[in-house]
C-alpha cells in the first residue's frame, strides 16, 4: 500500500516562496505519475502540476513560471517549489500518485495547508 505524506505548508506573505514535499512509502515515486492538487474553500479540487516518467512537468496556466515540480529519487519524495505566491494560491495542497495502467489517481496524501496573506 502506497502512503503519501505532505509537509512544508504554512502561512506566508504575497511574493514569498515556499516548498512543500510529499514523501512516499510502499512504492517508488518513479513508478507512478505524480501530481500536486489543491482545494480552496468552496472550490473544486484542481490539479496544479503533474509529472510523468519521461515527459516535462505539466502546470496549470495560473502557476506557470512560478511553481516547479520535481522528484528527489534518493529521498523518494516529490517537491513543489512555489515562488511569488499570491493570495489566490491559498489552499490545501494534496499529493497524489496515478497508477499508469489504470489511469486514475489511486493514492492521496492528507494534504498540507498553504495560506498566503498580508
């Protein structure tokens, strides 16, 4: 059973940077497509970034140029570096792993809160 644990969220000011992490156990992050999602109060969960085995990461338009998703294979961790944070980036951020053969996000972390406020 794959377990994902996010960490690194917090309260920051607009323009600040934050890096959140997703540590995986029970499977290697290279065995799955990995994704970062977020959900703000009253809004649907949306994919923020995703990374597959041999393709460039995908980002939603609102975070392109500000967010960078990467994998630390040695630590079996997925990272999301968030720069120039905006108030509208505030949300609970979730890490997820997709079983490639099933094309579904099968495993989810518990989420980490990111709040951007002045």
